[in-house]
């Protein structure tokens, strides 16, 4: 009987190579990395029970879940809009309080653990908007897509969640892309191709 190795590995393990690539520029136009070590719960309100779900989530997380394409930031928690009457709860550590959240929300909503099924890619740098403009249809102008904005969209015909968080130390915008793990390597490749002309750095 064959033995199986159930050790968790990154879906980007074949392409996550630290270094600078693409066009030779004084500084990379884009920096990319995979964020790991987080917990991710999908929370979906039952029909007609969004107000109840939002209130219970606010009490549990200490921050109001978004009811539109946006993110709300709390202490060690990010709540990300993912569709009508639903959101994702992203913890900064691999802490998955599924039972506690289910208890807090009761019968008002369903809760499922998505931590191992998604891949989170972070991009920043002076040319980050130029890269994302090649692969998505979003208007990422700072006035249209400010810090805290979010969207459920697609890249390379694959569903993704995109949101903007606080700017990087170099004052460049920071965008996060959350996608299903099985499509992560394909999306990663598409982004690298789009970033090549600006030069890109990978922080492994």
C-alpha cells in the first residue's frame, strides 16, 4: 500500500524563487510574495438574516463586517466582502476558531474553514497598478480603489478576491489577491509575465 505525505505545502512552491527578475531596472517595479500562516473562514448569512449575522460578527470580532465591496480591519482580523450577505474572516495567524464563530453566529449563518483551500498573493511597488491593469478589468485609480476597497473579480478567467490595504514603507500601494489553491500557480505565472517589463522582485 502506498504511503501518502499529508504535509501542507505552498501551491506556489515551484515558482516562489526569491530574487529579482524581468527587465533590468534600478529597483523592481513590483514586489510579490505569498502570505502564509493565516486562518480563513467563509461566513454566509442565511436568507433574510444578514443584519443578525453582521451584529453577531461585530460582537465576536470587534469590527463590523462589510456589506459592500470593501474590507474592514480589526485587531489581528480582516473581514473581506465576498458577495451579497457573505464575507471572509482572515486572521493574521493560523488560528481557526470555527466552533467559536459558529457558536457566536448560531443559526443565522453558515461557517466553513477555507484556510487550506486558498492562496494569498501580495503585490506592491511603483508599477503595481500597471501590472494589475494588464490582468484584470478593475479601475485601480487611488480615488476609485482606495485603501479598504475590495472586489470579487477574475484574473485569467479565474475567480479571485482583490483588496487594498495600507501602503508599503515606500508609499506604494499594496494589493492582495486571494484565489483557490488549485489555480494559484497559473495566476502567479500570468502576473509574472505581466510584470516582466517593469522588473519584479519575489520575496520568498
